[in-house]
């Protein structure tokens, strides 16, 4: 299994739009131009080429700070009184402002005045409406009177404000900045977020071998500062453990209250597995308050104006203010604003001075990353020790994929109380009880029956592809979508050991195409019970084809939780498509293990993929299900091993527990090896008290993923098992 449910928290008790707290969903009204009163048709903003050239990041190597600038800020003063058009329709007064900034990959907006009456709605969308954010409503009103937005793709932006004619007061809106994206944080069509992958050495947080850090990684978010810069931040726990939404980042990212109020925080921007696919960008929160900051210690602590809701699966990371040097560390970050990555150092960092601009010996230096690196955009990212506690935050350094050496992290212990002023220390905010604690573990606000998480059948060995159907030299469509053979639906098989509920799915859409003049086609998502093939229909819900984006994971929330026995299928149906509609979903190009979980419906009969493809290869849909109600003991952490003749439990296991390996038939081992995630053999003691049993003792080993290899002589068999040792938790 790629993602371990016990390390991820998620629960949907209500149907909440995937755009979350920043925007409330819905669609903007269609304007009746016959009723317009023209004030000003369109605002065109020209960014000189030389300014873009001057701001574009140069070579990011060298010993330097690691924020990432992607946009040029264009100061403006635009409001309903001096620009745009007014309309009246359907009981609303509608203000529409069209903005063009030629050459922009995307545009984002900062409102320095934002105060809406109840019932009013604000949308931002691209000229062709392929990218819409909103609605922003009175729930987005803040004490600061500001609102910063996420980017909208393309160089033409429409701002549309809809106010009920009988509103309690006139809304107050004013745009202070339009930010011109010259890098491509988000873009139109097939170039959607063409910023693409960061350095090829970077490691996704959802690889199998990094799953020990999954819960900690849920605390990390991407920070868009004042519409132009990207950094990384961390949601931190405090001694009250009350979920106060403190986010920790670098002072050179957020240095004052203006930048804090104009920042947008994006959670869960990640691939669902070890391969690279663009993640959802809708789990955003806008605005924060600066609580503490120090230039000489390079830290900034802000408090979000809204706490992350359950659907963001927040985790408040623990920390240590001890001066001890950790045994090993990882860094979870967003390099170049990319999907969440993890860098791993197996060794102890060194205490060093970064430069004369900062306090002497105020930094941990990671001399060499064994896996991954950091890049621009990683600034502020947490340095996490072997106990899953934050001990530092990234300032800068020379590390690159080619030379992953010498990164500097501001020491958390120095930021704790080096300065007595509460506005320049962490202690006053993270230990308001004055408990004098030296460390604090993380806090998961949703536990017990609310313990849920995402799960996919994809593994580290898989790659996702848009698998095409070929008949000789003729193209016949896609195995995971539209085709010439009449395959009408496609299903993914899931098997758990106990009853559970589904709250929604994420689907990796490879291609979507429809006639925009008649964009009401829908795709149906269905849940079936069953063991070997889909059985009885348990649930069905339709989604507009126009709302799906290609090349990215698309989250589809269910109106209500779906109860299952633990063995079920999730399908999507295209049997209502028009001839001009097309859809394809990514499938696993599986070359290591032929195990299949992908099924195709043909003439109302379900077939395993190999039966239709005529190959021995198995496949899987790039689908993530949101599963609730599973007890961790019921979870098989690696479905690939369901076909093996050995099982390991408890898995995960903690310090003090023995790992039991049970074989289905007697084994006389000729070789036993235990390997860490870097492929190095470790000396784990083991015994074989019975011909079908082995015990392994991981005492003293580091937390992480381990691979066990047992070669049997009689019968001749090679057993491969993957286990997770979480150590002290």
C-alpha cells in the first residue's frame, strides 16, 4: 500500500466543496449584456520585458536564501466606482471587471479592501471559464479587510461581484495588486501548471519507503506570499494542544503583518504515490496574523485567520527546543512551488553560522542529503528529527540535485526564547502555559471514529500512463476511458479486512475533451460491493465533465458517506457521453507485479483488464479513495503481498514489539536479510521457533521502512515483505 491510513486523518461529516474555506463553490451568473451600463470595458496591464527578465530567478545554485519568485506585482487601484461594468439581473447587481496582462501564465489578485454583505458572492475566472475560483462571500470577511487569492490560469482574468439588490449594505471592494506569473505556477490547457517537476532527485512524500513521515508531512503547506513569492510553512502544535493554527516559516518569507495578511496557504498539494502527477490546489486558506518574527534568527510565526477544516486533514507538528543535535533528519518542502517532496539525511547535522547577517551558531547544517535536496521555494520548510519533531527551518544553502551538500536550517531552540520580547520568540505562543516543556509531540485534531485517510493501489514500482488501445496500426481509444469498442465503465478493486466508509475519491484524469457550447455532459461515479468482480450497486453520483481537469488529481466528494463491508469497487461510467465527449484516466503501467485491480465493463459484464487486453500484465486506476472507520489492526499495509505465502504483523510495529512473520507452509530458510530504505543490510536479530513462524527484533533501529527477504529451500520460494517500524510514538 502506498499510503498508510493510520498516518493520515480525514473525515467528511458534511458535503463541503473541495475549494474549502477560501472559496465556497458555485458558478458565476451569465451576464445579460443588453442591460449593461458601461463604465470601463477592460483594463490592460503591460509588464515590460526587462522587468520580467530582472525578476526571473537566476541560477539557484550557490549559498543563498531559498524562496522562489514567480510573479511580478503590478500596483493598481481598481474598484466598482472607477472601472468595470455594472449589470442588473436575477435579483442581483453585478459588477464585472476584465483584466488582461499579455504573456502572463496566470494572474492572482490582492484586495486591500474586502467587506461583503450576506448573500453577496465574488468570483474570479479565466476568460474562457476553464478555471474558476470562488465564490468568496461574507464568511471571507476579515479584521484586516484584505483578501489574497490563489492564481487563475491564463493572461485574461474576470473579476465578478454579485450583490443582492436588497443587501444590507453595499460591498466594499478594492484591488491593490494584480500579480503577473511569468514562470507558470498555473496555466491554461495542456500547460496547466507547467512549472512541472522540480529537480529529478526530489522524492515525493507518498513513496512507500517514506510513509513513516506521512503524518508529519500533513503539517506542511505551500505559502504564496503577497502574490509573488513561494515558500514552505509548517502547522505547529502548542502546549495547550487546542488547534490554534500557528504556521512557522522563514522571516525572509514573511517579515511583517502586511505579508502575513496577504499570504495564501495551500495544504495537501502532493502526488498520491511515488510518481509525479500534479495534485489538487483547492485546499487553500487566505490570510494570517504575524505573532513573532526575527531577522537574525530567520523565523516567522503567524496565526491563520481560519483553522484548517477536517477535509484538509491537518496535523499540528511537534517540536523540540532542546539544544541536542538530532541523530538524523528529514525536510518536507515544496521546491519551486512543486508538489510536496521529502529530503532525507541519515546523519547528524552540524551546528554552524550561516552568515554575518544571522546569530553565531544559530543554524543546523545538513552536510549531505542521502535522498533528495532543497530548492527555491523550500525556504521555511521544517527540519524534522528522528522523533518526528521540528528542530529547525530552512534558510538557504548550496544544495542542488547535482551537489546535495550544505543546507542551513535556523535552529528552533534559538528561536524559542533567545530574545525576551514575545514578538521575537516562540515560547510565549507555543508554551502559553509556561510549562517549561522541552519538547512536544504532534497533535491530530481528528481521531477515534474520525480517523480516516486516503488510499491508493499504486505502489513505488508503478508508473501512470494514458494507456491507448491499438488494433494493429489503428487507434481505438483508451483502456481507461473513451474507446471504439463500447467499453462503458471502469472499476478499481479495493480490499480491506473490516467494514469502512467512503467519503469521496480522487481521480487522475489524463485527458478530457467536450464541446464547450454544450458542456452539460456528466460522468457517473459508482460504488459496488463484491469480492472478485463488482456486485450490487451501493451508491452513484454524477459530476460535470467540464469540472474535471486533465493531467491532475481531481477530488470528487460524495454527498453522503458510503458504508461498505471492506471489499468494494469504485467505478466511473461514460455511457451517457455524447459522440464529441472524451475522457481518459491514468492507469498503472505495471511491470514488476502482475497483480490486477482494474476491471472493464463490456456489454454489462465486468472483466479483469488482462482478459480484455490480451496480456498477462495487471493494471490499476490512478484513484485514491477516502476511507473512514478502519481500525489500524485491520489494515494490510501492502496489498501486493496478499498473494504471497507469508504475512507480517503487527505492521506497523512500535518499539518493544516483535515482528511476527507467518508462512502458509513450512519453510527451511537458506537466506534471511533485512534491508533499510536505502538498500543497506541491517543487523536485525531473528529466531524461528516453528517451521511456519519467524520473529524479528528491531530494537535500536531507526524508524522507517524495512524490506525482509527470506529464501526458502523446501519448498524453493523467495519471500519479500515490506514492514514499517515506527519506533517510539
